[in-house]
């Protein structure tokens, strides 16, 4: 097995650990408190942390060995999960039943810091694709990355639902701590040639700092790159709705075991799309692929909650999961082509921070807004009276209405982006960019 494939497998374990914890704590707290507000707050905490730490994590990746950055990620996650386990075992009586209690939210924050530490890996991995994979095969390698994410999502969904149902958070945290340490010790044995030439003692070394201004200059120098990042930011603004409400909506239709198992089955779509991308690539213009899949997914979003149907919800989620890796692989392939290698960690981190910065606002707002405005609107308010006869009434239909509106907005924005000059400019930059110039060292890359 090549180093690249060993790193993919190692990342699979880490992703399963971190996302199982995230899903599980969301499921568990909803079942403990029966509060949509609480699940929205958890999504918001995740996104605030992601946006806050992205640029710093990117500088860690750029200024250190990618392997060392990944090892640090595993140790940080393991420490947080161990702390969370102690808090769980020392819980004051009934502390986790109150969705507004301080002890509950200290526990959530500690756990989510462990999850967020895994984002260092998500920044380091695409830079390793640049280093280890030739330019003409990177889109396919990014497809494999998406496939691994899909396998992890499948495992995560099944594990989190059943672990919460049968062991609560105790089993989740014991598993997370053990698997984080396993990923650490396995990665220690993987030999990765990052192509780092010995430094010239006469050459001035780049200071090891975040250098946000320099990163912004790199992004600004590529026509249309800021537009791509801001387009993804708007998508994530709407995506915060899904993070805040999808679990609550799904759990309003089926039990936690069925919901976890459903996501496990549906996430085979991630695997299928990853396999297809690894075989066929993304075409000559990955940006066109990105916008096409966005148009399809937002169209589906308009429809998949129109009626209170578990099967309609499952079909919509399947399409989202099938096309999601295309969008992620397209963005990564574009950045790997047009951004110098020595800056890729910070640019990926900057993109992560900016793109996620809108979602916390949505996630924090949408939980209370849905709970206190939209749900009453669709339960016994004007919405229930005007469209309730065919759309349905009640709390679940209030959440459904939010999804439908988000789909229409997302589709309109995608159509605008398709016709923008920024789209044409970045497409041209990708087409004409010479890889030796853009990769800033990728010429030393070798096949995995």
C-alpha cells in the first residue's frame, strides 16, 4: 500500500472518530432535552470553531511537516475526548437534562474542540495530494478523498445512532479516545516523502506566522478566486440550515436507530460518486462541474421536504450525498492548480474560515427562529391556514418549510454565478495556468 493510500486509511479512522462524536452528541442532546434550540446551538458551535481556527490551522500545515500536523491533530482530539469522558462520569444529577445549563455546554464545547482538531487533517490532506500526485491525476485523487469521506460518513451514521441508543455518550467517548490513539500510532509508522529540499542557509526563511495579508494577496492575484470562495460561503450560509435542523427533522419522522442506519445506507452515495470521480475525473473545467451540481442539489432541496415523507427525505439526501463530493473535489482541484504549494495550507485554511463564517450565523439564528416563529406559523398560524391543507401542519412541517425556501434561494444564486464574469475569469485562469508555476514545488511530486 502506497503512503498516499495509507494516509487515506488513517484519515478514514480519524474522520469516523470525530464525526461519530459530533453526530452522537447532537442525537444524544436532542433525545435528552427534546430541544431544537440545543441542536442548532451545537451546529453553531461547530461552525464558529471551524471558522475561527481555519486560518491558524492552515499556517500550522504550511509551516510544519504535514504528517506532524496530522499527528498533533490526533493527540489534541484524544485529550479533549478524555476530558469529556471525565466530565461525563462526574455529571451532577440531571445536569444534562437542562438545555440551558452551564455544565451541559461546557461538556459540549470540550467535545466539539476535539472534533474541530480533526480539521487540521482536512487541510493537510489536499496539500499532500498536491505533493504526492501528478497534476493530471489530482482530480481523481480528490475523488478518492471524497470516497473515503463517504465510507467514514456511512460508518459514522450507523455507529452514532446505535451507540447513543445502547450506550449513551459513555460508549461514544470510550471508542473515540481509543480510536484516536490508534490513528496516532499507525500514522507514526507511515513513511511520507514530502519532497522538502534541504534549506539554503544563505536564503532568508519565511517567518512562521499566519500571515493573513500575504494569503489574501495570493487569493487576490488569481482572477475569480475570491468569487469562488464567496460562492461557497453563501452556500454554507444556507447549509447552516441543514446542520441545525436536518437531524431534528429526521428524528421527527423515525427513531434514532433508524435515522442513524438511514444515513449509513444513504452515504453509499458518497462512495459511489467517489469511485466515479476517481475513474473519470471532473472534466476540463471543474468549476462548471461545481456549479452544475449546485444547481441540481438546490433544486432537490426545493422538493425533498414538500411532504412529510421519510422516503422523499431519504431520496433527497441521497442526491445531496451523491453530488457533494463532486463540488468538494472541484474546489480542491482548482485551488491545487492555481495556488502555490507553499501557500496551500493557509489558502485552504482561509477558504475554510471564510466559507464557514456565514454558517454559524444561520445555525445560531435558525434554531430559535424555527422553534419560536416558523413552527408556530405552521402549527396554528397563518402558514397552517394558508398552505397547511396540502403542505401539512405541525413542528415538522415548520422545519420543512425552511428547507424549501433555502432551496429556492440557493438555486437562484447558482444561476447568477453561472452567468458571472468571475466564473469565466477563474475558468480561464485554470485552463491557462502552468502547473510548474502554480504548484510552487509540485514539480517534485511523484505518483503515490
